[in-house]
C-alpha cells in the first residue's frame, strides 16, 4: 500500500493551491540582469535598484514613494536603511497590486551547483551534499538582498524559499509544490519573492529547481493576468544578440499543441526557426528553456512579455500599458496564445 | 460549513508531522548568547564560532574537522569562505547525528518588532505591515549568518523560516505548523535551522512566534532524546544572576500537571519559589517563558538542559555526557519529569 502511494505521488504532480485573490502579474527577475555575470556573487546594484523602483511604480498607485520597509543595517553601514518614523496613518500606501516575484541565480548559486553537480543528484556523495548546502546559502543570500531592495522602495516583500515551502521534484520536474503560503501571503497584501533553489528530488536525491520552472508552475495555478521576464537583452532574437545582424523577435504565437512560430517580424528563412543560444552561465537552460516555458504559459491564455530590465520598455509592460496593443516603439518579445 | 471549518481550525492545532528518524537533540541558540545585546544587529562572532564548533563535535563523530560547506563570499571579502576542493570521497564526513537547531533573535528583529508592534497584530496599519516586512528581513539575516557559521564547520545546515514553512498562529499560539519539510530535511541528513519569526495570525492578523514556542512544538512532535537551551548565563538562578548572592538552580522537577519545583540545591525559602526576570531585550518572555516552556517539554519525558553557550559545560551536555547522571562539577540547570 505504502509503495503504491509513493508511486502515485511520483507520477502525479501534487500541488496544494488556494489562490483566492486574482494575481495581476508574475515577474521573473533574470539572474543575468540583476547580477554581474562574470563576477562571483556580485549584484548589479544599479539595475536592481531601477527594477525595484519600476516594480514599485507598477504595484503601488500612490503618488510619491511610500516609506521604506528595510529597517536593517546593510553590511558595513552603521545606520539602518530606512526610517520607521516615516510611516504615517495614510493607509493608501498599503494598496499594493498582487504581484509575485521570482528570481534566478545569475552569479549566485551557479558556481556552487556546477562545482558539486547538485543538478545531477547523488546526494549521498559528500561533495554533492556540501554543494547542496553551499548552493542554498548562495541563492538565499541573493534572495535576501532582493527582498531588501524591494522593501527599501516600500514594497511589502517576503522572501520564500521553494525548499522551505515544501517544493520538491521527481526526475527534475515538480513532484510537489505547496502554494498555500504564497497564496496566503498575497491575500494579506504581501509580495512573495521566490527563487531558483536546490531542492530534494524523489528519484535522484536532489536537483536544481529553476526560476523558470517555478514561474510556469505558479502561472498554471494562480492564473495571473500576464507574466513578465526581465532579462539583460531586449528580448528574443533570431540569432545570438551579439551578432550584428541579429533581429529582435516582436511576437511569437503559440498553438493549442504548445508549438510556436514567429509572427512578427516576417523572417526571411521561411520556416521561422530561430537559432537558440544558452548563456554560458545559465546551467538551467538559457533562452531555449525560456521560450518553451513561455510557450507553456501562453498556452494557458496568459500573455508573456520578455523585455530588457530597467528600461522604459520594461516599465511600460509592468504598468500594464501593453495589455491591449503593442506600440511599434516598444522593444521586446510577446509570446501569445493564437488559439 | 465554511465557518465551522474555520472555527475548528482556530481551536485545534493543525500539525503536519512525519518524523521517521529519531531526533537526537533540539538545540536552542539563545539570541542573547549569539548576538551583542546592546548593539543593533551585531552577531557575537566569537560565541557563534565556538557554539558552531561544539555543535560540530556533538553531531559529527569523525576525527578532525570535516570540509566546510559555505562556499560563498562573506561581505567585504573577495574569497569564498571554504574550498570545495577539500571534499574527498570519504563518506564518513556525512555521518551527522540528527539535530534540529532553533535560534532566537537577540539584537536582530526585536527593534523592528517593538517599533511597529508586530506582536500586537493589526496588520492593516501601515506601520505594522512595514514592521512585519522589516522584522522578517532582520531575523532572516541572522538566520543566514548562523546557517553559514554552521556550514563553515562542516555541518550540513539548512535555513528554514517558520513563515515559509507554513506556520501560523491563532491568538499567538501555534494554529498550524507544517513539520514535514523539517522531517524530510533530517531524513536526508541535513540539520534544519529554524528561528523566531513574524508570522500570520488568524485572529489578530500577525504575531511574533518565539523560538521557545517553536522548540516546544518541535519537541512534542519529534520526541528528541533531549533538548538544550544555550544562553548567556550558567542556567536558571534563584534571583537575577547579576545579584551577588544569586544561586544557580541545578535541577527542577516537573510534575504530571506541569507544575515545577526546585529539587537541587535545597533553597532556604521553603516554598522553593524563585524570582523570575526577563532580560530587557527579550520581548518574547525571558526566563519565565523559558522555564514554563522547558517544563512543558520535560512533562513529555524529555530532559531539558539550560546551560551557558560556548563553555565546557555546554560541550558536555551537547555530547550527551550528562544523559545518565549529572556530575557535581557541571554548571547548568536540568529540567526533568518527576512522574
């Protein structure tokens, strides 16, 4: 009996979900955008600050910046970041649109995960076990810094690790995910901040659960109005964006069967195939994973926008200005269900 | 029906627990011991390092220090703390006795919680909501530093926030606590590190869940062999330990009904009552809470030791040397069920 139950749990996804409040938007902060790719555990402070300010403008309608919620000292500083005395009785500062933030790892976590092979399992090996602990330390360090950056802007951000929330995988796919605390946090007006994490895996002992997989799982169960991927390039290109003739894909249409095709611009090679590249640092899949995850979300009828972080283009999409139509001067890629 | 269900959930504790592996020991790292009480958000690095080394000796039998698992850079440092290349194929480094660590807040979190009144609820007030976010930032900052200190000693520590694990309270008592991830982590040979946290409360919106309440809940459901409170004094005294004539209580006996009495030494005032003091910083209850929580644990037949952190006395108790009898030269307080 016990064995049967385990088998069942392995083959079926088990998700505890109870979203009562409609989610406005799920935002992915790409690891490549918010960290310095080539320097171990270095945050791109400038981009993170701009992204946080844009998220605040998108989430909080109040005129002016609300009081900051990070009342801790930053490393090396003797004063706390924000002053609690800035809070008044004005309850409008709390009107925060229900967003969920998920971030990648960038230059946090990848070194530790690759060095030990956490993504390949075999937790019984000392190096893998050490790497599991080390990876979680690195990604939770980044999570805390992102939560703090958002809180400094007055966003009521709450860090939530998939591991602690009880998410685990089976053959690297989500086997069980408890979304009830994410739902509860949004019900109470908080902004949950999740992240790619090292998790337990029923078949191989451990695995890396990527931010992109978390996004599509969350999207399927919370049905947000739209999903935004903030990256370090303007969107999806027909070839590596570093190549001089690379063309930015403006729109990708996704069919019932999950297949996708470029609809704008019309590309010269008739089959509309595009070359896919994975960033050197991205052990979780790069652009190929991103498009197929985006296609899975779009198939649910949820529009997905891939856009460069901390630009006027990202601000417009986060504000919801592109929900009805995409202006010609907007740079980015939309992935949409075409029916 | 819905209302009835909610009422039921409020009045009954709901705990998801699945400890399959016997837990050796639950250790509380007192906030006063591991932080500098009078300086905002300052860790007592020396004590934390010694405590971590003692925990390593108690948990890991291997001769010599195992390789460190904190492969991250510390703030202001350019090199990672431990070298992954130190790991060999020797699997004995993984034989880690099943402990659970819970820590208090000390000079982390208390300022943010007191300033905003998070412990009094009323999450709809802007200051309280800001304080909730600020408190969680502060306590998770401490949690991460403790996880890192343990990992540097080679302890496979995993930070787990009660909030993210889905713990919440009702009238400040635990209403629901999901222990399944704590149990799963210990099953896989990890050492969960929990902490006092700001949590949602079904009746008043939010509350502070203290480390001591977490410990007694964990003890009741995981039935450890023994529980250790590491504090900044030698144990429980008959009056404030700063007074010159304060006498260290060696043993407290707990009856079936949860009442307790000092059995060693024989005190001169016949009723064996002791004066209880709460440390200025400890908004979660101080020594009075500690003894009554210890008594609740002892009532379950689990011995509780209250001992000064980072001393030869704490090392002996963590090693389990005091399980059969208490030597006269041991300084500390034992709280035991007397039947």
